[in-house]
């Protein structure tokens, strides 16, 4: 059984025991979080009905907070001496899926 959940502005395919990386969740390590399910696949049965999916909860446990890869941003205009350099690393959270309950 697996589910498609909405996590951090994106959709992720998850099953029990999977570890996913999502945008930062403001909670402590070891805390439990739940995600809304958008689709549930159980063998040959596919559930897409919003009323049925409202009762489906995908639970997870926060493992750690990490940072994404560094992105280098360079702005440059020719012949004017204009140069700006900037870097960015996104804040991420690793979550282990513990249960998919109906």
C-alpha cells in the first residue's frame, strides 16, 4: 500500500518505512507529523474520492533537519561594473513515514 501526500508544496509518493525530504517543518526532532493524502493505492484498489481521503492520515516522525545543496546566484551586467554574488541553501526536514491509516 502506498499514498500520494501533499508535503511542503509538493506531492510525494510514500509507503510505510520510507524516508522523505520536505521543506522545513517547524517541529522538534522525534515529533510526529501527519500529511493529507491525495491518493491511496491498496493493491488493485485506487482511492481518489476526497470524502474518503479526508479520513486517511499518513503519519511520520521527524528524523533530522538538514540543508539543501548550495545555490550560487551571480548577477552581472556587461560594461558597467555591476556584479552581485549571493548564495542560498534551503532548510529541509527528513521525515520517516510510520503509518498510513484509514
